C-alpha cells in the first residue's frame, strides 16, 4: 500500500518584487535576469510570517482533499528553516491547524518535497498512517545576500501543500545525496558563545551557479529516466514533467535532452523565482486547480538541491 494525492494547496506572499525593482539597488537588469533565468518577478515575505503562508497552503490542501485536521496521522514539513530553528516548523503549523498527530521537518534542500513524499510512502507501507499532510514552506529571501547579484535575484518565498491518503498512485520514487556542501550552502548562525572561535562566515547563501546548473541538468535526466523505467513507462507516457524551478534554462536543457516538449514541462519561475522545495507542490497545485490533471495519466516530478540531493517520482494522475 502506498498513497494517492487527495488534495493540494499553495500560497505566495502578497508582495511582488520585479527585476526592475532589484535594479534600483543592484548592478543588474531585467534583461540579464530574464534571459539568463526566465525570472520576471518573485513574491517576498514582508508583513507576513512564513507560518501565515504555510497555514493557508495547508488549509487549502485540507479543504481540497475533504480531510479534516483531526484526521491527520502525520504532518511533514519540508523546509530549510521555518520561523524558528526549534521547534520543527511542522509543529508550528500543527498548532495553527489544531491537529494532534506527530509532526516533524525534513531538510533536503530543494529536493525536500520529494524526500517528504518518500518518508510518507514508508508510513503508508508500514500501515502507520492513513492521512498525511506535507507542507513545503520556504523563505529563501531570508538567506540570500542582498548585495550579491549573482544569487539574490534568483529566489522568492512561497508554500505548497498536499494531503495524501492510502492508495496506489505512487508508481516509483528515488532519492539520492552526494555529500557535497561546497557548491551550495548556507552556513549556520554562529551564536555568541564566548568559548567558540567564530570563523566570521555570514549565514547567507553561497553558490557556484555553473556547477549547480550542470549537476541539475544531468541529475534530472538520469532520475526521470530511472523513475519512468521503474514505473514500467516510457517518457512518451508522461503527460507532465514537473521540475524544480531554479532556472528556466535548466528546465529547457533537461527537456531537450529527454526529447520532452516544453508544453509538458509546466513553469511558474517567471512569476515566483526559485522557492526551494516549495516549487514542485505549488506547480502541482496550479495544475490541479486549473483542471489540467483531469484527463492526464502520469506525471513525473524531479528536484535537485543543496547536498547535492535529488529526488524524483512518477504519480498516477487524476484530479486530486
Ligand atoms: O535550487 C538550486 C539552486 N540554484 C540553481 O539551480 C542555480 C543554477 N545556476 C544558474 O542558474 C546560473 O548559473 C546562474 C543564473 C546563477 C548564473 O548564470 P550564468 O549564465 O551561469 O552566468 P555566470 O555566473 O557565468 O555570469 C556571467 C556574467 C558574469 O559577468 P562577467 O564575469 O562575464 O563579466 C557575472 O558577474 O554575468 C554576471 N552576473 C550578472 N549580471 C547582471 C551575474 N549575476 C548577474 C546579475 N545581473 N544578476
């Protein structure tokens, strides 16, 4: 027994920051950002807290699924970091929902949503859960260095959520990690312990963009082929390939190598930028609510991120 997706939800912050807005304080341009990344604007937390978005996304997914908070057996939150270092952000969402089940976080960078699906799959397989809520909640704009034009223009904030129930719609899944922390990392805040020798590293995102780009394209192609084959399907059987939204050029390069046309690769990056692990469930929610899944059969998801981690899966499709 695995799972079926019962419902989806999402929420973006109200404040929108355009490329031209960034060009007022950074040496950048709408032309550079658009052509190199496909990003036109991003939504940024201003007056809201991440918990406000996560609660709305979770409630939308619960409503869409017809499941109530007291029916949940598990809440998993995929996040780099919520509003607190501790407790787990899943517990903060749990309080807002009035749920009483176990709740914990999964941090696998931008692959976190697929990792959370894999964890949930284990709970269903062991008969430990009948209803699971996964929320991917990311406030990437907290971690970017707003003086570094090569990274801060890429990111935005947002939350996506799914409610899972017992079923057989997960046809295959794989997760990987490589133990690479050099190419993409955010050092922790170092505290003020008088005994600790501080190295002076700021707690902001550092990235070697080109090596992440190459890793992204090759891992997407490898993982999509693997999970499609494991599901007993061919690439032609996939109605949609939902990819982590890090750069439109990454999506195009992977799709070109896999010979999948871009009309089967949904994209929101022009509107949102990179929201880490929240991208994939937000795209899923948009596909679901626009009715595009009604006549579809199979959908593949693939993410990649710091670690380097990757995750991919194939789901049987229907209107969630
Ligand atoms: O969630 C996973 C995390 N991230 C990713 O997946 C990101 C993967 N990497 C990428 O998407 C791309 O590598 C970037 C968008 C980050 C960079 O694009 P690129 O085509 O690899 O550009 P580049 O780093 O080679 O930089 C080209 C030029 C440089 O100038 P010079 O040295 O040629 O004079 C940069 O200084 O572009 C310059 N540049 C900018 N110019 C204007 C870098 N950022 C900007 C900017 N505006 N925002």
